[in-house]
């Protein structure tokens, strides 16, 4: 007891393993939901197809393909529309391959067993390589996507908790309720 109050050391502890795919999912989620990611996605999703169409108009004007103007512009429209629909898959491939390369070079200590404890005054994170304590006031956002919870600490650092770490939706909801009581933040995009 401390000043007549019962001090609760650990509110809840979960243990889980993070995989290569969890790391990729974090980066994909961040690419799609961060302010910079949204700006880049908007530009890439519309800018590249527009640029592609302009290139095909130039090709048509100079009769590069020897198809005729209408056929070349039509081909440009088809390629531009395909680009709009293929962009999410292309983004996923680019992010996945670059992260897998970094992981194969040993540049990622993210993968492996983790233990996360919500304590009275902070979040304790224990991995194979580190132990860290994060004050609840440092948590900026709690999101859900790609079968994981993401607890953002700052703009580019996040704790990743696979939804499979929870035995049930009730256990996940209890965890999120405690986190909300400490941070004031609700999880967005819950399944």
C-alpha cells in the first residue's frame, strides 16, 4: 500500500510471437494510414495513371506505335485505368520485398517473442533484444488492420499486437478498455 492506496503493478500481460508478415503489415498499415502515406497514395494512385495517359497522348501525337492516334490513346486509357486498380497490389509488393531484403540482412530485431504488459503508469515491452517502458502519454494512436493492433508511439514507432495474441474478442476488448482508460484513445478500424 502506498499512501493508503493499493498499488496495482500489472494490469494485463500478453505474450505473442511477431512474424515477418506482422512487420510487413505494420508498414503497409502505416503507408495507408499515416498523413504522409495518404498524400503519397493519392499522388501515386492518380498521378502515375495521369502521367501514363499523357505519355500515351505524346506517343499518339508522334505516332510512336504506328497504331494510329485513337488506338494509342485508347491503349493509354486502358493502361491508366489498370494502374489505378493495380496500385494497392504494387504498393504491397514494393513494401514486402524491401522489408524482406532488410530482414534477410539482419536489420530487423522486430521478429520473435514479445511480452507486453500494461502497468499502472506505463507499457512495458520485452522482446528478445530489448526491454522498454513507454508512458501512456506517449501513445498517439491506436489502430487495427491486417489482423493486428497498432499502438503508435510517435509518428513512426508502433507496438504491433497480432489479434491472434488474444484468446477471445472479449480479452482483446478488455485490453483495449484498459488502454483507453490510460490513454484516452479508442482503437479505429476494429473487425
